[in-house]
């Protein structure tokens, strides 16, 4: 069942069967690293795609989903002449390094039809590493924490709904 709560004219909070979601701690496989992944999209049936992504990651040997936030419908930024976006966050554990995790997420984006036409273009699925443990990385290919996360409502609002886990 999908429910929508209107926060204001631009921001709507959406709940689906797996957004928000939390896994009991005792059901976790041991993976040493914790990351928060931003998910987004604005092309096609994004809510259905998020559900498919959830099940893909649930069956992955590379990550375990600890929890997810509700989905936020919000206006685009950068290139604004496009449909509103849907965004959420996933808290995962993984044995992958940050660069390996990035490569894994890029492969998933491609599997879901992501095409990189221009900066801030419409997209089927966008997966970003927002945080990875307490690491700070700044390279041409990868920046952690994700740049400008503190200025993006698409991260800040879902982040408020995540429970702190040890």
C-alpha cells in the first residue's frame, strides 16, 4: 500500500511496503562497513523501480540492507526543466571498499537503464554513496561524504527518519 503525506507544495513524503523498512539486528550477516546510499529517479514508474531495487539488494551477496527511509517526492535542482524526483536513503553494510561499492552501484544503475546524457539530467535510477563509515575521500572519481549533501532536502528529509543503529 502506498501512502502520501504532503509536507508542502513541493515536498511529499511517500511510504511503500519497503520504504521505510528496518531489519532486525539478529538477522544480519557480518559485513564490516556501513554506508548510506542515496537513491533517486524521475523517469517512468520510480516507486516500482525502488521496490525492484530493494529486492535486488536484499538478494545481493555484497550488501545487507539495515533500513530504508520513506521516499521523498521533491523538485529537481540544477536542470529544473524536468519532472519531480523521488529520493530515499538505504543504510547498508558491505565488505566492499568504497571504490568497489561505487562500481557495484554504477552497474546496478546501468541494469536499470541509467543513461548519463548531461549533468543533472532526468534519470531512471541514481545511486550515490552519501556516507561510508566515517571516511572522507576526495578523488576525481569518488567523494565521500557526497558533495553538498547538507544542502539537499532530498538527503536531509529522509535522513531524519533513519534510526541510529550501533
